[in-house]
């Protein structure tokens, strides 16, 4: 594991940049625990101050320090992305490994459901959820909903690997030695798909954080937990751009872009490392 | 041909399953609400001043019937389906008594038009650049272009649209940033109107293309660099077939089928993007309608929009799915 | 430049159609910090005379395919030519494959130099009808109007006992043998002077194999083309090739006329290849060679065969034996045969 990361840093510039960005952002997340102001408090600093030595990213019209708001939002956004990724990875592993290993009718049924979830447009469903839940729509609820929607693409990926694992001799050997299906999947097949699971985590975070940002900018989430989208929501509702408080909008937008490019670079380089075909392309043989 | 019909039948089964699951989800989500939509609506209406208790009672009855909320959950579910099949989503609350279906069909052409044109442009642009970048691997211009488009790909639709809005609304205001046409435009068909509509669609379409093209490019580039090592490409090169011909008839022709499958699979996501982009630019399509319906507490309109989005996307997926094998003779004859 | 290969030209009077001189082509790879050279073609010289069928034999991954790909100029990075030349003589004109403009090279392809690939599923574009392949490959080279061109193509197919109806089929609708015969028809429709055939019969079953071989022989007799015929199957060489070169780990180790090679092979590796052929009435077990073919990324020093060679001597692990003529038409690279002077 360590040598893989070392090799990737040394020979894969995308990975190195992505990792650097991610470490920087994680640093900001750690910093957020030392925030001098509680996240939800307003009018703790003079409002509408442009960026200067005291307020690095300026202050908002709600009298909050933009920098500290941003690092706290980053923490929440990260936590959100990781939580969704974790739960949806479990779902996609269960479905993907089972479908790939069992094959036949089980596979067909699971994949039919899988493909349905893949093509159903998520955004109207999420809006509908907000519409019926209103104030009940909190952080945890959104995590659960997005996890339930965000596993299908990766389940297909895992299934295709599980299908090839099923035909390998070691699987046959495990079957003949009387291992249960659950045991074969967890002990024999899981280690093979773990790299893919890691790589898809990044993509899944890009997706779920993007959805969360969109929903919070529209005000369709719990408006009291600061996230990246939340900051833009408040900035919009105070017409920050029209009144020239550009830093209120610029800071989260830049942070979002940096975060997404970092995640994307990591996912791309990990995919390239894992996928033998793209590696072969690189080696050219 | 028989094999193809079986294929179509299987895809049709998948279409039915998608619609069934999606609509059932819509139904159950809308019924797990802790809020009583009837009470909500009454509050919304009585906000305007009327509060005759008898009238409210009557209103409650009517709304319960209109929303299909009589009887137990199963009866309601059956009512939901039977109305859906008739295309009846009830009257809109915010534009009472206009039927929801009528409101939706007024917004639909905007969304469909924007989505089809943006998807077509990004699919063609991404695939063309991807094929070129995969075939001419040394070209520096292609590398830079690819890098740019791939870099935009992970950015959420909302954020990119928002950035375009800032750039073209505040920094360099050359394009209209909101609406589908000029406020007081003369809505009879004329060249000026068409031009106006096109001008208004540039920014939303640009946002969709900039986010979308990168993924087609990456996919096509990977497919191309795999296909160029196939025997039939090597053989054509040895046969002195020109490189443009090889790229077009040998490489792209073989890569396009998996790319179309990819298009079908990502149509739901593209629809999300279109809807979200519409909201940013106040484009008069499904997305803007949906947000307004949520803000107005228009229960039947939100439900109708969600159901119709699912059905519409599912049908589009089905059409792409059954058309793409026609490009591959192996599947037709199998 | 005086070339080693020219000295061994079978008929010094007429120009050989192909002259390969001290050709070296390596795969150079750089991936995740590992740089390496795979010496797939290492210092090979050979000539093919007009109208001759020159066979190339060797185990899989011995560098045969890399050799012919380099000869026809079909290499793609990371395979690249390090040294040496490949020269063709067509209708009195000389062409250096690695010293000519790409469009010139494209112009001689198929007209003069054509190629038959290993009969796999994928040689013909799977999504287009076969007539399109004929059009793409041959039309520009024949300089005919469309009607005459298609007449000519149909005539050619009929002459090869193929129904012109194959033109309207897709590759997957044909059987393996039909597909390969169509590919051969495609490769010969322009009556090229030089044809490279890479394992043309390997993927086919034995009966079809015999048909295809007979077809190739007929074509060669009709057109008088030169062939570079590559297969690992020594029995095919025995029936088809006029002369055979044996490749081992990227190097040529022995070359002789087919009868000479099969009756009096000198290199221990060739002797082994010949001895492993089944003979009618012979019931002795075939001895298999100890060890595995060497990795081209990290080949043994000296003679690359020495770790598996029954005659290996001290010098074999230190020095590289050069090709030495035993007779004007029989060359071998082995210290045990030519004496231990490098």
C-alpha cells in the first residue's frame, strides 16, 4: 500500500497534484476545529468587510468571518461526501459481488433494478423528498437518500470484476472446500475489488457533493448546517454579487472547484493505475 | 432479425421496470410526508384572506379527492396509476384551475430543445476530439484542449452555470443571462424571435456542453487507443488506407456503439444537469417550473413533474438503446 | 555500404526483392519508473529473392512477429528501429522503408507490398461489409474506374474459388476458413510483388489449413510474387517454403534451403525443431527442450540459446556467435558448428 502510493506520487503527476490538493483541504478541515466562532452564530464580526490581513476572505453580510465559515463548511461537505460514499459503497459491494458471483436469475434481477436506478433522474426525486419532508430534511436524511441513489453505477463495475473472479480456479477450490457464498465473497473476492472501491469513492464524492451543493444553493437542505452550497445560498439571498460583496461568492466557488479537481485527479490516476488496459496503453505492449 | 426483436422486447421490459420503480418511488415518497398536503394547500390559500370554516371543509374534501388521497394506501396507489395512465395529474394549485399536464407541456419544449441541442453538441464535440486525441497521440493542441475539457468535467452543473452567469452577467455582459426570450418579445414566429431564443439558450447550452463534453472525450479517447491496436486497424494501415478513412470508418465506427450505450446510461444525469442549469438561468423549462412549484407548495405540479421526468427519460433511454445496435451488424444478426 | 546480406543473395545477378540489413528493433518502455529495452529484433540480416518463398520459423514470442512488423514498416511505439535498414526492390526501383515519406510508403502498400494477417476474427472491420474493405484497400492502388474495378475484384474472387457474394457479407457471417480466404483474396487483388504472410493458417483447423496453403501456393505460382512466410509450424515450412530462417530470441540462428535445413540442420535449436516433427512409423517419444524461451527483456548473455543448449561451451555464455556461411546457401550462428572463434 505504502509503496504503491510512493510510486504513484513519483511517477504520476496527476496523483501527486490531487493528493497535494486533498491534503491541503484536509489541513483546512483540521483547522476548522479551532474556529474562534461557533459556525451558526451571526453578527460576530463587522459585516461586509473585504478581504484584508485580519479577515483573509472578508466577512459576510451576516457578520460572519468568511474564512472560518469556509473551513467549517469544508468539514461538513467532506463528512457528507465520505458518509454517502461509505454507505453507497457497501450497497454496491453487496449487489455487485452477489450478482457477479451468483449469475443467472439473481444477476438478471439485480441488474434490472440496478439499471433502473441508474437511469431514473435523481434531481426531481431529491426535490420531491425536500418538498414532502421540508424541515425534516436534515443532514442525515440527505446522506441516506443519496446513498440509496448513488450505488448503481459502481455496482455494475464491481459485478463485472466479480464475474471474472468467479471463473478463476481459486474460487472453484473454495467452493469445493465447502466455503459458504458469504465467506467466499467476503474473504476471497472482496480484496480483489477493494482498489476499485477506493477509486470509485472519489467519483461518488464528486457526485454526492455536487448534488448537495446544488440542493443547498437552492435552499432545499437544512439551512443551519453550513456547507459549501449553504454559503452560496446565503450570499445569493443577500444579493451579494449585486451589492459587490464578491468575496462571499468567490471563496466557496473557488474552494469547490479546487476540491473537485483534486478528487477528480485522484480518481483518474487511481483508475489508470488499477485498470490494466490503460496501464498497458501507457506501456504500449 | 428475430434476435433483434428479442433484444427490443427485453429493453421494453426494462423500460416498464424503470417506469414502475420510478413511479412507485415517487408515490411512496410523496406519501411518507409528515406534512398533510391538503392542510398545507389550505394554509397557502387561506393566507390570501378567506377563512370561512364551511368553505375550508369543502375545500379539504375537494383537495383530498383531487390529490387522490381518499381510501387506504393501496387504493391511493391504484388511483395514482390510473390517473397517470390517463395523463391526468390534477389541477395546479398555484395556477388553479389549469391542469398540471397543460402547464408541464408548455414548459417541456424548452427543456427538450435545450437538452437535445446541448447533448448533441457535447456528444459530437467530445467524441470528435476524443477520437482525434486517441489517434494522433502526439498532437499538442489536442492535448491542451482535452486537458481543458476534462478539467471542467468534475465541476457540478450548478457551479459552472453560476460561473458563466457571473462572467457574462457582471464581468462581460454580452449575452442575456436569464429567461428563454426577451420579456416583452412578440411571440409570433419570426426571424427575430428565433434569434432571440437562440441567444438566450447560448449560456445554458454552453454550461451543459462544457461539463458534458469532457466525459465523452475521455471515453472516446480510451476506446480509440484500444481500437487502434485491433487487427483490423493494423491491417488497414498495412493496406495503405488513408488515416482519415481509418479514423472515420474503422475507429470511430467501432467505438460509437459503446458510446451510445454510455449516452443512454447517463441520460438521467444529463437531464438533472439540464434542469439545474435552467434554474440558474431562469430558463422557462421543467427545472424552473419545478422550483417555482416547490416554492408555491404546488403538490400536484411537483408530483406531475417528477413522474413525467422519470417517464420521459426512461423512454429516451429506451429509444437510444434500441437504435444503437442498428449500427452494429453483429447484434442484429446474432 | 557493403551489406553482409547481399553477399548471401541467392542469385547475385538479379536484385533481391527484399534486403534486410543488420536490423535492430527494440520495445522501449517507461512506466511507473521502470525503463527497459526489449530486444525483439536483434541484428537480423536476410534477403528474399524474386519469386522466392522465404519461411521464418521460431517459437511464439521469439520475435518473429516483431521482425515482420518491422520489415513492413508497421511498427508503433514503443517498438522502434534502433539500427539497420529494410530495402525493397519493386520493378527496378529501390525503396528504403525507413527513409521515405509516409505518403510514398502508403502508395507502395498493397500495390507492391501486401500482408496477410493471422486468421483471427478481427482482421476485417467487423461493422462494415467486405466490399468496403476491398474498396478502401485496393481501389486507389489500381487506378481503374469503378465498374472495371469491381469486375476485376469479382474475377479475382472467382479465380480463387470464392463466391463474389462474400462482398456483400459482414465478416462475422463467414466461417473462419472463408474469412481467411477472403483476406488472402484481398491481399492479392492488386497482384503485389511481395507478400508477407504472418501465421496465415494458425487459427484454422487442419482441413481448412490445407486448402489455404494450396491457395497460397497457387497464387504464388500465378503472380510470381515473393513471399515472406511466417509460422511456428515446421511442417508447414516443409511443404511451402523454399528457404527457411530460424529465429530464436530475436536473432536469426540458422538459414538454409528447405531440403538442406530438414536433412542437415546444424544449429542444435534447429535440430531440435526438426526432430520434434512427427514422422510416420516413428514411435519414439519426442524429447522436449529443457527450460523455457528466454525473456527478451533480460536475455542470456552470449549465445541466447546457451542455457538450453546440449552443446554449450564456455565461450557460448560470453560471446555472441555471428552468422557464418557453411555453404553459399547455408548460414548458421553457433560456436559448436563453426569453431570457437567469434
